[in-house]
């Protein structure tokens, strides 16, 4: 197939995103990149890094190192590294929505996103809980957040909820939708014909046969039995404190955690720099870095680009995976 066409959004202009995009543009690549952002911010980042950067016509994205096709989304104010400005919140959101709209129209095959600063966006007068939710609303799709590295893939049944609200959110309907999206994505995007998914319990020791909570007995176990009857290979509910042992992980293609901090600390400990954040269920692959804006590092030239490199590589692989599945169907 032709080189995958990826839309790239740097994210918060005062964070490390722009300089990571400049470093990404230096790599030999087998995919075409088109950035959605402010040209002055990218040129300033390149100058600070002492790296070449030629911004080219967005209608003709290429794969040449040192070049980056650019669709301009100008900031309201000049970005100053390390100082997030709420005045630029609209530009950050517009870049995300414009790039994603291009994917929905078929102009791009996938979307790669840098880190955004949630507080600054909200301070700019835009109600924002996360890019995953933003893109799901735009596409009108049920999505699942999954973080992955070379060690483990962890999907989430709930994402950005206060812990006191998680138990009420663990319903059979929600888990069924999450499992369906995850199962389909493992087959479509990762080429796993018959994936094995480990499902964690909500409570310590997966409820200890009801002594530490009833959610496993009343909600999770019946739902897993139903989905097994439909043909899914599901293991669990498993106690979260032992599910991530290396010997067990080798038997699973993904883990479904019940809440954010149940699964993600393990993933980040196992390989934070190479981890990526994947939105499953969109009409196109979307992969993000698994770190924040690092305002304290911005402009210093020391930010590690590994996660953005991994995000672009993963997105391109997912594009090819979808194409291969379509070719077989």
C-alpha cells in the first residue's frame, strides 16, 4: 500500500509538543506527516534545537527527513516555552478537531497527537475533559482508551472519574460495550485473529467470593459468561495485584482494567518512555503520547521524544493493519 498519511497535532504550544514534532520530522519515515499547528511555534522550536525544518505544502506531504507538511492553525498569541497561555486554548482545540475532521473525510489515514494542558484549555473558556472524549463526541462513536508498550496493552472500562464514582459506573452495559470495542480493535488494528483478554475485578482480590464486594458476582462474572458464549476468549475477573505478573501477561493480548489507576501505573512502570495512548473505536487510528506537556522542560531541548516516535510508528502500523484486514475481507 502507499505510505500511510498521518495528521500530527503538537498540542500545547508552550509545552514540549512542538519540539518533539521537530525531532519526529528529522527521522527517516515510511509514513507521510502533516502537522496542524502554528508555523512560528514550530520554527522557534527548531531554532532552539538547532535542527533543520522545512514547512511544506499540506497538499503534498512527504517522507523526507527535515521536512514537515503544515496545515496552519495559528495561535492567538506567540507561545513562550513553559508558560501556557489560555488565549491559545482555541487554537489547540481547533487543531485537534481540524486534523480529526480530515481523518473522517478520508484525507488522512490516522491521527497522532502530542500532549495538551487540560487546565489551560478550561481556563480559556472551553469545557474539556480529554482528547479521547473530544474525538469520540466529534465522531459519534463509543470509544475505549488503551495504553500500550512492548510489554502490555491496558484498556480502561472507565477513564477520568473520581474513585468514589467508579463502582456505580461499572455496569454490564458499559462493560459489554468496552469489551466489544476492545475485541474488535485487537482483531482489526493489531491483526490478532482470536484475542485473549484478561478482565480485572473491581475490588481487592476480585471481591474475595463476595466478602470484599459484590460487583464481581453481580455484574462482571455474568457479563463475562455471556460474552464467552458469544465466542470471546476472556479470563477473569482477576485480582489486579497478581494479573500483571510476567508469566500471566504472556498469556494475554490485552488487559481490561476497571479504572484509570488500577492498570496504568503498572504499564507506566513497565516502560513509560515507549508507552502510547490509543483511542479504540474511532473510524481511524488515533495514537497519542503517554505523557504531559512537561512545561518545566519546554524550550530546554532535553525532552525525550521516544513516546511520540512510538505513537507515529504505532499509528502507521495500525493503518496498515486495517488495510490488511480490508484486503482479506
